[in-house]
C-alpha cells in the first residue's frame, strides 16, 4: 500500500482530535456577557453585607453532586471576602432529583427560625446520606433537631403553601436568568462559567473588586 | 471478490461519528471540571461513575482507539480487498459490539441513568458490527455463487 495513504490517514486523525478538543474546551467556558438585573429581596438567603461591592448569586440544588462540591468553595469565599462580597443562595431543585424539593423546603423551614445556612450546610455535608432515600423526611427532621429548632413550627412551616411558593419563586426567577444547570453562578449579574478551582473563583471576585 | 462501495462509505461515516463522539467524551474526562447537573441531561452520572474507567483507562479513550482501529482496518481493506482482511475486520467489530452491550446494560440496570453520547457510540458500533457481519457473510457467498 502507498505510504502516502497512511500519512493522510494519520494526519486526518490528528486533525479530528485537535478539532474536537478545541470545541470541547470552548463548550466548557459557557459564561455570557449578558448582565442580568438580579434584584436581591428581603427574604433572599444572603451571607454577607447588604452594601457589598460584589454580589454572587448561586442557583443550586441540595441533591446535585456538583453543587455539593462547590459548597466548601463558597464557604471559603464567604470567609475570605466577608466584608466585600455577599453570597445569595437561590433554589433550583431539578426534576431528576426526587428529594431536592423536600430538601429545599427543609432549608426554608429552618430559615423561618433564622437557621437557613445551618440547615444548608448540613444538607450539603450529608448529601450522600439522604439523596437516594425513598423518604428523606425523617433525616431532615433529625437535622432540625440537631439545630435545636422548634419542631412543631418546623413541621408546620415545611408543609405550608407559602413556603413552597417561596421555593418556586426562586425556580421561576432562575428560568428568567437562563439557568439551565446547577450550580449556576452570577457575579454582579453576569452569568459565569463554573470555575474549576477556588483560585479561579477568587480571581473572578478580585476582578470585580478592582472596579 | 467484490466488497460493495456502500459498505466502505457507511462504515466510514459511522466510525467517524463514533470517533468524534468518543474523542469528545475523552476530552471532557480529562478536563476534569465537576460536570453540573443540567435540566436536560441529568448529572452526567454515567461519565463520572466508577464504570467510566476500566483498569485505569477511561472507557471513552478506549472507544476512541477502537474507532481509529476500525478506520485503519477499513482503509487497509479498501486498499487490499483481501477476504482474510474482511474476516479480521468482522472479528474486530465484535469488540465494539460487546463493549456497547455491556456498557448499555450498566446504564440501564446498574446506574439507571443514561449518557446520550454513550448511546450514540453504542448505536454506531452496533451498526458497524452488523454491517461487517453481513458483508463478511455475504461476500464469500457471492463469490461462490459466481463460481457456480
């Protein structure tokens, strides 16, 4: 067989690989330059000062594994930028996660007693323990007990329509801001590509703080 | 002996689809960013599951190499038109077919989750397998009937 034919073959394979790799890398950037007018309201779940120069909004799902991996990253950011950045948690429970909505309700029920982030932390830290349960409610109740919540109120709030509407309000707003995956982050209204590391995330915030 | 031209064209197209698909999954694997959970595709449970790596080799990479093998053998066969090579080619495609069968079952029965790129590859290698078996069985028959 002609050597030329094989040379063309090998070249074609290399070109295809190079092409696919560059497309895959671009696909991973996924950020946008649109600035969404995300208004933070009184009953949003916020960590950090109201007059912060950087507002980081996260649309998240307590049952989403990727969200759980960002949980320590965001905690570290909250600690390091306590005075300059506020972090807003919004619910975006996905349909394929059967326990995600109930988890969101548990967090909101804890919020009415001022312990949203305490419940949020427990839900993420223990995610693998309740994700696949047929009925996660007893586990969520036990978290509420651990947090020292008033259990009667927790049960009543968790079942209230107002609280469910509160969660759906977040989902609806996320759809307006083109959330199509969890977690999705907005830095001062701009949808960002999910950072690959703490350092990358930090760099994005530092960039905002420059202005 | 005569191997029909449509066979070369179809297999080449399928193998190219499979190759691009597997290369894409391999790149995603090595970029290593935790894949987000999307509205349409789930959480990429499949491509991040323990089943996505066999003996340290990402399944996607093995798939890409398999398709390069298909394309190389096909080119060789196209050049030589040797019945022995056709047999070898038909045997080689068993690899892709059996792997597809196994990984599709893992998705259906173990993970209960689907990865659309994996399904695409399973379809491509199954079709390549069927075409290769058909032609390998048909072509010597044609030859015999011509000899009669």
